[in-house]
C-alpha cells in the first residue's frame, strides 16, 4: 500500500495515516499503531483532533456513480470504532477538525460549484450538518481550507459582486466564524 495522506493531532497525541485501498492506521503519541481499518472505498482526506481521546474524521469516496456522489464523512473514536458517517451535500476535497474534536469543516469544488460546510459532533460522537456556504460557480483553482482558532479561511473563485457581469473573473478570500457567518470578504 502507498501513503495517500497523513495527519498529526495539534498536540501530537496521535498520528493517522491513509493508505491506498481504503486502509486507515492510527498511531498513539509513542508512534505505536493502536488500530488499523479497511474502509469500503478510497480515502480522500483525513484529520485528527487532540486530547486524551482523539477523534479521526475521514473523507472517503465509495464509487463515482453513487447517487450521493459516493462521498461520506466518517468519524472514528480513539479506539477505532466508527461512531457515525453521513453523506455530504456537495463535492468535498478537504476537511479540517478543531483541536477538541467537536467541529468538522468541509470544503470542495465540483459541478454544483464551491462548497463550505460546518458540522458539529455531539457527546455521543454523532455528526450533524450545522451550516453551509455555497457559490454556484465551478472554480478553476481550489484553495486550501484553513482552520485557525475561531476562524475558517477559504478562497472562492468567480464570486460576482452585485452588478458585475459573469464574464469578469473575481476571486475572494472569505473569513468565516465557526458558525458559518462571513466576517470578512477580501476581493483578490
């Protein structure tokens, strides 16, 4: 198997590795493998929270022709139990998790346009979509999703200011709070 992705907890309490053929491995702070799973489908992105019981969120794809696009957001506890999974409302390329493991953010760019969504994780480790921000335009380039403290930052392409023609290209750097409200919009 080849390594597809690697994630390190913000406090270095865990390392998660995604391998080809849907294999997910979890290592503790001493780099000892604690669990390994074979998922149904390929892994697109992984993130891991910090703390004594880190949560791992996985973006996976089952099959391209599935009704929901085949993409799912899966959540695993520190012992490797899958606690929840949900279909995503739009194409997603990247995910981020807050250090406490209580919020996951998903960003993507696909045929339905650009998407950013916020998901909460409750005390029973269940995932709930709280909000989404969407622009109907497909972007030529996809920016990196950044979660920093109480702020989510993402670039959106071809967001047209009121009165502008769609033939003009505009990009914006959006700053969101954790509840999905745009707190700053920087035209590029």
